[in-house]
């Protein structure tokens, strides 16, 4: 049993994509919707990339806050906590066990 809208798109003719684009443009004009252009899409992508970049530029105020926080709470380093091949919890447990 095939339900409406779940049909396969494998049997479409090559001109179907162009026909769909024409239908969408006509609908947009009919209802007063703005059509999307590739230039607008590229501008949006660039703006989003700048906003959510992997390596954002950090201003000096933010850098000072980070340094102050690191000085206040100490920097997390794996080298100091695993000096003997044990993590901090295991070192404390060994110390408590040796005192008993």
C-alpha cells in the first residue's frame, strides 16, 4: 500500500526539477513571497560562518577574564594528576588506605 507523498522519486523525468522550480516561483509570486537567490544564500552562509566560526577571535578583555579565572581556579592539567600513572581519585584512595 502506497501512501500519498511517499512515492519514489526514481521515476521522475529529467525536466521535472525545472518544472518544480517554475511552480515554486509562480507560487511565490502569487502569494507575495520573496524568492531565494543563490547570492542571498551565499551571503547568509558567510554571515553564519563568521558568527559561529570554529576559532573565533578573542578580544583582550575576554583573554584577561580567562587568565584571571585560570589563576583563581588553577589550570587543569593531565600531567600533574597522572604523575604516577594514577589519577587524583586513585592517589587519594591509596593515601587513605595506607593511613588505615
